[in-house]
C-alpha cells in the first residue's frame, strides 16, 4: 500500500463506524471528529462537536456532543444539512506558575491519581479519558489562588480507582509522608477516582500514623464535560479543609446533597460510596460526618472525636500483606469456599456476615455448616474477622447461640467496622505487627474505624 492510501485509511478510521456515505459527506465539508458543527433538519438547529461513531451505533446517525455535555444522534436524511463552525478542540498545556501565587497564604500540596476528576473529553469516543494533568485541574479554578498557595502539584499516576492496589497505596502514603515531613505545608489534597476512594482513604488512615495535619481525598461523580460537574466544588472545599481546618486526619470531601450547598467531610475509615452516579453518593457510616463546608468556605465541625492539628512528622507504616480475603455470606453458600482459601494458605479472612454476624450453621445439614471450616481456619492460625453486610450497626457475638459458638472457637467480632475497612486493616496489621498481636490489634480502635457508641441520629443522618 502506498503512502497516499495509508493517509486515506488513517483519516477514515478516525470516523469510526459511520457509513461510507456519511464519511463521504463529512469529508466533503472538511469535518473531522472534534470539530464544532451545526446540523439543520426540519427547521431545527443543533450545535455540537462531532464524535466518532462506535461499533454499536447506527452508521447513518451523526453523533455530536452538545454544550451541556450530553451526546445526541441525528439520523442523516435528504433534509439534513451540515456546516463546520470551528476546528477540533485541543487541550491547552496549562501550567501553574508559582511566581503568581502569594507566599503569605496557607500552603498545600496536591497529588493526582486519576479518576473522573482528572479527566477530559475525548471526541474520538464521546466519553472522557483520564489524561488531565493536575495543572489542568486547577487552571479552571482561579478563585483558589486567592486564598491558597500550592507548594507542590504532583501527578502520581492516571488510573481508574478500580486498578489501584497495594503498590499504589504504598506509593501514595510515601508521597504524602514526604510532602508533610519535607515541606512547610498545612495539608495535602489527593484527587482520586470515586469507586474505591473509600478503600484508599481507609488504608491511608492506617499507613499514616501520628498525622499532624489534614489529608483530604476528593473526586468527581460527574465528568468535566457535564454541566453537573461536581469536581470543582469538591476540590475547592477539599483544598480549604487541607489549608485552614484544625483537623489532623485522613478525610473524604464530597457532596453532602445533590445540589452545591454543602460539601461533606467524612472520616477515612467510616465512608462508603452508596450510589453509582449521584453527586451525594458518599455517606458516613455509623457516625455523623466530621463536618460540612459551605460555598463561602465556612467549615462547620460536627463531631468532637477527631484528632487536632499539631506539630511534628507523620510516622509512615505502609507495609501491607495482601494474602487476605473478603467473603460475603448469602443463603446456601457452600463452606467449601472457605476451605478453598484455607488450602491456599491465606493469612486472614474477613467475613461479611448477615445481621449481627451470622454464617450458615444448618443443624440438620452438617455438610453445609460453616462452623467446621471456620474452626479449621483458626486451628491453622488463619485470622477470621466478622463484620456485617448491613453496614449500619454492629456485630455482636452474644445475642444468639450460633454467634456465641463461633466466638468461642476464635472468630473476632469487629464491632461496627465496615467490611472493606476491616479487610484493609487486616492487610496492614499483618504487614506491620507480629502474628501474636493480630487479634488484639484488629479489635483496637486505631483510626476511628470503631465507634463504641452509635447514636440514633447517625443512622438517618443523610435522609
């Protein structure tokens, strides 16, 4: 194939799965994906950026992204006319210039790890890609520079949060410790994907011991191409908390309600994403939120039991043993699943039991009872911790006979700890403590993961 044919092939591939007739029309008007175009049909006009057609779309529908961020398809007919308005939108290479920042303002550092908040529109696919630099995130938030100085803005990686694991957690913890111990700053902000933000906030709560200042994770439920984008307000609030609050803890800053009235602060070990897409998806579990941040920057503290800002360095304890497992109990679950993990020499297992911490016992079906397999695990020095899939409330080993039986053979009942928090704490304890201290340390409240007195209002707080 000659060079000219290669060029033609490359151009046509950018259109994706449009029909040859549609591609011919677009090419005749010098329109490429990303170009801003005007579509007229039946006396109606739509303006947006052309998007590449995907393999599931209709080859004769022209797809554009509207200014409000939504995509729409228009079937091309004899009454359809197209007009190119401007060329393809390209990202500017924004850069923060420290010289323009006042050195008399509180200083914070920003660490970017990817996720929706660190994304931009991709006109090839019509979606968003995680390719934003930290500088680009802040380029659209000039108000922050009037009250906060960014000592350091560092890009750690561009990952969807589902792809993070112990290596990334350890790197984040190391970088946070370095920022705190080596720089004269007031706090650290971490931008993060929302799907596993609760996991990262929990493990950082354990890895960063004796924390002297706020470390605030934040993200976005809506991408930056949407009119409902929440990342800007979340980031502004997180930065204000890191720079100005008296808290010394790992926190999560996300929308309190679906509007922009308040951003909610949650303790890193007590927060969970409870909705796939709502802006107020994050809820504090088994305690009240740490605080609320209003649009004018006022920070209202809601609970007293939170460490206060202090002098000194953070103590990094970021070893993590991932030879662990989390098992969710459901009716009829076969205990051979637990035996499978035992046979593979896991060091610890968290069970997400029903209600107060139940597992199947089946008095009339011995082969389906979990008790023998649990006993086997404990006899082989495998830690077994119990949490509840109810999330709200706590497990308790003394209410029912079956619970007492499992407690007596060595199951550790972990109060009101969230299952994922318990799992991460287990990996952290295994990595940093001797086995002899395992059960006692798991049952000790280290980073606010256990609330010994859950108040009635803390169940319905977000209603």
